[in-house]
């Protein structure tokens, strides 16, 4: 049905599918040489973390904005590293950067539509790729990443910082320990009022954190446009691509109205932004099902006035963790008022004692170093693990199959929304290997 | 439709048909004599009870405490319940009720009486629709515990019977009378949340103990064996339907539903009754966690959770979201754009209580209605439900919840079963109002 297109394409390209990426795709690297593409707010933040790592150099940086470029070059020089060469001759100048022969990794933090082209160019030029989220915004791009990675033997890691949150890894430990039983259901969302970020302005004038490409997608598309923050941790917990995989998705969007209301209020009734047609429904919800019968409920909402929420919850056969409440309930352990009555009041337990007991090894060891970095320390851990793994000649924690499967929710949800919430099948980017691949292990190689 | 589902439906239709045949013949005349509840009622209102277990006894206890109520007849197959009910009626100083309880369909004899105005049905689920339809056919108004119906046929049979015989049918959804909900309803109607976009709710209640307690609700477990759907949608959807003016300005359009795998009931039986217990290995159809999404004609969306199998505290999840603001029930907090004191930060919903407390709650005798009574759930919201019902009956107007509400809220059960069975495909809601949802006035709760 809905997967016809993709499965047919698979058959046609059977030849390219032959090679699988092994976990040890490269030789050990003593000093990791990293080229940066895109050093705006996010790219610069990641560069700062990169500069804290041992045995890393930054030979080259590309950005079409020369002020950003100069700022980044100075950051590197201030860290007592050789001044990186700058690339700013237009939007495709990253291609020249990729052609250099002194880079091991190209990391890009550009607008969404550049993530795949840059990652592909890097791998084709023999470099590993690391990309901001989402790694891809169409199904074609998802496959292009997978095929390029398999063909070139180069890795592609999507920089999903949420996977490295202290609590993400704590829950991973709990699941491995059996504390929550078998995971059955998870819920998460990207729920963040980005109206001023999308318009790049309020009535008071321009804002500093403008991301105009987001507005473009809000105008033209309708689905879950930003799934990776919630789906990253959930995928680790559910062993996606490593024992299980997403098979089906249904998605539904509400009407859109909040963007126009906002534009009218901030810029006036006659402003073109107040009259524009925004295709993106204000609240999108999706349900995903896995081959092993697990369920995921996802929210996407960046148009409405709201508090930023992290509703992440995982329900196992023995217990539940709720990030939003900061609580746990474990069957047979946590208290139940009125024990033995069907009105039994299960009582949420505070996370605290569990946090200590299930603290992840890398947080135990490097929590202090991480604490000062962005996204709750996730940014430091993310870069730390990326560098460590590549230096050891190993695949990064998140590989190209994760990048593809998590990013695919964007185009798949769009397709389901357009088809009145018809179920859409996930392609199996691993081509059957999800059943035998080893579970994620973010404390390997320490 | 899968075979199992079809055969279940057929079985139910057969029961329904038999019930109808048995009661319709001599009863039509009586029905025609009585008006459609459009006449003010001055004499005592006469209730016939079918089912006086946990929940039925709560309704009985509440009604016995209200003015101008009589209970001439009671039916229950459980002798001790039946005689308890008789005792309560007599202790309240009312005439001795006639008792029915010879067999499962003895309520048919009860319906033949000519001294009953209203039937209260609080039986096992499968009897709700048959009892209500037969009651209306016999010229009585029907009220029933939730869910009112289990199949689409039953939903239509109730609508048809109500329209044909001019009798109303009210599902006793007490969740619609909580003070918190009515405040949110007021706020929504006053436009505080802007244009409404999305609502969410759930029935997340660990009922493993109940399902395995044959003394309690022996019918509950069987549904988990036979069905896979959102089996208990009315507690969350009732309040949401009021907020979104469903059947009165908007209408459910379609639904998608998915369930996780099932294992928790097997686990529970194994743990408590041993590996040889029949339920330790029995194939349970009901997935442990079910998620459904509904879209309305006016393009608002609803997410529903259903989970009575996993270890989990009750969450009180209830969300109302619009273009200007947002209510989160589990936090008892709201955020209103340009009105909440801090940008993008919750404030207690209690801050809005003074301004938006519902008129109903300003005028009721809280002490009297709020008294905890006997039976399951005999508290303020159920008492208020009956208070409102008696008021409507005495004024000769329709009760707050009518047969269209009973049908459309209950229809989620069979519709979600169909969607789950078809891998999450969208399923259209029947329009029980036959187009009148567009012109029917918003519910008045003054």
C-alpha cells in the first residue's frame, strides 16, 4: 500500500543494498580533524564543545555569513589551535571544504534543507558526517544518506542531543536492568512556542534567534516537522534498529490558526504575514507502532502560545517513568494506598533515589564537565561520544539508520496527514538487520 | 471487520433483537400516551432500577436523598444487592419497592409496569443498550451507566428508539460535572483559549485487580479477552465533547486507533495465581495501551489514551488547547498568551476560579450534594448530575446529555476496534444527529 513506492525503489536498487556498514568501519584516529559547516547559534555552540575535547583540530569552517565565520575562526584560535581556513563563497562552498584532504569529519549545523546535501557531499569525499537535526526532510534524502553511507563506508551521525540527557540514559539503565519490565508504550513531543523564531520578529522588532527556514516549512508542509528530539530517546529505549523497528505511522493535524492570529497581533491586519496561508496544522499528533508491538504517541506543536513541555513518558510492563512529573511508579515497589481494593491509589514516587542508583556511567564520570554545556549537558556528551567513537575507529552511537528512521517521521507524517490519517509504512532502512544488531551501548569505549 | 468482531456484533444484535421483540408488542401504546419530557413534572418522579451493585447502589443512594423521588421497582440478579436496595428504599421512608431478579432478563417484566417514569440502568456493559432501548420502547425515559452502547448497531438502536418514542436517553457521565471541568468550559466559551485546536484525555487506571476479581465485575475481564480497542472512552471524551460543542456546532469526523501488544494481564495472572492458571497464558486481544486520535468536522483534534492493564498511577490527563491559551489538567495549570504573568510559564488554574467559576457551582448546596454516599462514586459530581437531571425533568426540558451524546461518545468503542483491526486505518463516525449538529444550539448549562 503506502510503502509501494519505497519498496519498489528498494528492489530496483538491490545492488547498492549489498553492503552493510560494520560497526568498525574505520581505523583508529589519533587526532580527529573536524570541518564545520554552519556556525550560527547552534553551530557555534557545538564548536565550543568540540574545542573542549582532547586531540581535535578544526582545519576548516564554512559559513555564508562572514561575521559568523570570523567569530568561529577566532574561537578556534583562542583555543590555541591553528586558525581554520574559512569558506564563504556562496551556499555551495561547503563542497570545496569537503574536498580537503585533511578532514576526518564534517559537522553541519545549517538550515534543514542543507543537512542531507552536506552530509552526502562529506561522505562522498571520504569524510564521516555529523548533522544537526533533522538529518533529512524527504524520504529520498533518508535513502540517500543510507545508501551513501553504505557505499562509502563512512558514518553519518545525527546530532540528537536529547539522547544524552542524564534522564534519558538513566531510563536506559532502568530498562536494561528490568526495573520497568518490557517497554510497551512511550509518549513524547516537541512542544515549543516558536512563533517569534519563525517570523524572526515581534512587534518590537527583529529577534536574535530567528530561524526563517522554519517559517517556510510551516507555510508549505503539514505533519510532524520536528520529531527527532522526542523520538531519539524513545528509540534508544525501544531498541529501534537494534531488535525492533518502526513499522507503521498514522498522523493527524488540527486546523491552523495561531500563526495568523499572531502575525495579525504583532504586525497588523494588513501585513502579508497576517494574510498568508499556513499549511501546517497547529497541533500535530502521530501514533507509531513497532514490529514488536510497541506504541509511541508523538506531539508536534510550535505554533501555539504554550509553555515548553517535555512530556516524555515510558510505560513498561512493570512500571512507568514520567519526565514531565519527575516521577516513577514501579509495580510491587512503589506505594499503593488502599492496597487490595480496586480503588487502590498507586502513588507516584520521587525520581531522586532512582537517579542515584541508575545514574549512567558516562554521567557519573563526566557529569561535572557536561554540566556547563547546553541542553542540560546533552551537548557536551553528544560531542564527547562522537569524538571518542570516531577516534576509536568505531561507528557513532547513533548511525545512519537512526538518522534515516527518526527523520523519516517528517515526510511519513506529512503523507499520512494528507491522506486523512491513513497508515503509512516505514521502510526498513536496515534491510532486515534490525533483528540482529546489538543494542545501543553508550558507555562502550571509555 | 475481523471475524471475531463481527461475531461479537452479531451476538449483541441478537440479544438486542430478542429484547426488542419481547417488549415492543404491548408497549407502544403506552409510549404514545406520554409526552417527550416536554411537560413540566409536578408529581414525584418514579425511578425503576436495573442493577444495584457498586455503581447502581450509588445512584440509588443519591436519588433517595433527593426531594420528590420514588423508587417503585428494582431489578438485580444478585439477591444481596437487591435486598440491600430494598432496605435502603424503605429506610428512606418510601413505599416498599417491587423486586425483580429471577433471571438475567427479568428487567423486561419491570419495564412492563405503568408506574415508572425513568429507568436507571447500572448493569454489566452488555445490557446497557438493550435495557435502554426496551425502556424507551416501553415509554420510559432511559438513563444508563457508561458506556451506553458497545456496537454501532446499538448506538443507532438507541437513537432510533429515542426519536421514535419521544423518550430521552441519557448516559450518566459524571465526569462532565466536575467543578474544574465546568470552569474550563466557561473559560473556553469566553474565548480565553482562543480558537480551540486540540483536546486530550485518557482513561489510565490500573484495573488488573478488578479484572481478576470475580465478585466485583465478572464481565470486565472478558472484554480484554475478546476486544482490542478503546474500551472505555466516555470519562475523557464526555468533558472534551462539551468543550468542543460536539453534536452542537461540531461533530466527530473520523478516528484512528492503535494498540500495543498485550502481556500485562498474563503477567499478573502468572504472578498471583501461578504459571498454570488459565489466564497466565490465555491469548488476550486487548493491547495493554491503546491510543486513538479523532478529528472533528471543524478540524479540531483529540487524543485519547486507554490503559487499564499496566502498573500506573492515575494521571488526570486532560488538555485543552487553543490559539491563545492552554490548560493542562495533570498540572492543574494554564498558560494564556499575553495574560499569564510570566511569558511561557504555567500559572495555577485556580487563579481564574473567581472569574470563571461555573454558575452551577455558585448556586448548588455544596454541603448537601457533596456528602459522600454509599456505593461506588457517590460524591459531588454524580449527585450534581442527578440534581441537574431532576431539574430538567421538572422543567420539562431535555437533560444535559442526550441520546446523540450517548451514541457518539460510546461509538468510539466499536470504531476504535475497527481501526485497530485494520492497522490504524481511519474510520468515519456515523452522524447520529443526521446533520442537525450544524444547527443545534450549544448546550446551555445555566
